[in-house]
C-alpha cells in the first residue's frame, strides 16, 4: 500500500468515526434534552468509565 493510499484509509476512518460520534450525540441530545457539549461530555465519560476509545 502506498503512503497516499494509507493516508486516504486513515482519513476515511477518521471521517467515519466522527460521523458515528455525531449521530450518538444527536441521539443523546434528543433523548436527554442535552446540548451538543453536554452530549459529548456524556459520551466522553462513558468512554472513560468503560475504558473504550471514543471513535
């Protein structure tokens, strides 16, 4: 795999991860009436508590 292909793969994974986090934030915002920042904090705390990377 060339360097450009590797970079493209990493970029796709980053974009996909960001999309998933955005959807999760949206669900939390609707269900809990939270702001975007509050929803991200909820995700971040859950990630830390469960020792699972937020991605």
